C-alpha cells in the first residue's frame, strides 16, 4: 500500500494521533500538509518527518476556533497545490469532567468551536481543492462520544456536544457530496492507545481481543477506506469498547 500520488491535509497534527497520521502517511509516500494550533508544534512534526527522508511535508498554524486561521490554512495550501486528495479532520479539543459545572464558559466555547465549527469550516474551505481531485475523501475522527446513547466516557458534556455535532455534519455531508464523487468517512473510536510510531512500541504493542483499541488499527482502517474503489463508500467505522 502506497500513497505516492496522494496529497493529504491533516488538522491538529502537532501531537498524539494527528502526528501519528502525518508520520504514517509520509512513510507511505504521501505529500502531507499538516497543521497545529501553534506553528512551532507543526514544524516539529514536519522536521521529524523530514529527518526520515521525506521532503514533501509542509507545516502550518491553524487554530480551529478561528475562522480566519482556517481560511489562511486553506489559502496557504492552495499556493502549493491545485488539489487535495484526502482531508483528515483530526482536530478537536478534548475536555474532561463529567460535572457540567466543573469548567469555565471559555472552555465550553473553545471545545465546541474547535470540534464542531472548526470541522465545518475546514471542510468548507478545503472543498474547492478536494473537488479538483479525482479521488477526494474527507475523513473525520469523531469519537464514540458522538454515538447516540453513549455514556461510558468521562469527557465533559461540551465534548459530547462537539462530537455529536461532528456526527450530524458528516452524516448529511456524506449524502450531499456523494454526487460530486467525494467520500465522507467517519471514525467513532472509544479511548485508544496511541503508541509513538517512531519507537519499537509501535510494532510490539499487543493487539489481541482483550486489548484496548490501538492507533495502529485506526490508521489501518483509514488506509483501508481511502484505498477502496470509488464505488465503495464506507461511511463509518464503529468500534466495540472493551
């Protein structure tokens, strides 16, 4: 499996699973356009990837709570390429705490803005580049918290709200973009283990039925979905929680 002819945009790639995605796509030949809230964080990951011999990687600042920052991100990418093949909506602030009163109003606004508004505006601003591709895919890391009736997370209510908004957005987006050839793929994982892809742990992590879901499996789900023939629209991946 190779992605030499793919141009991939990944939000919130300065750490954790976004960083994992950026490294793995680059390792398989993709040209990667990664963002993080701070430019320094994005550039650290860019440099890690370049140190592995991959030159086609670009770093940008993008604050998903700021519409102007999202527009600037898309505009800057468009200066490098006339199309994007895969947009991965990975960015969304996590907020912990099952007590509604336990966080500030600003935390609530920031969480919902990054996950809900940020996702909508990112797709909106990158859609022209996606429509220029002959294999456009929009991949969104939602969460089990975006599944109706889910209650097993200690995430704050505002995080549940943001993820439910993402779920509703991607559901209708899938219907409306299919006639244009754009596949919309959503993942609904519970909490999962994210081993560093640059360490031996990436290869040695146990992936048995008794184990928690791993980043390795999530990456492989994404790779599988975006490499299917264009008549295969895999709308969502739902995962059993241990």
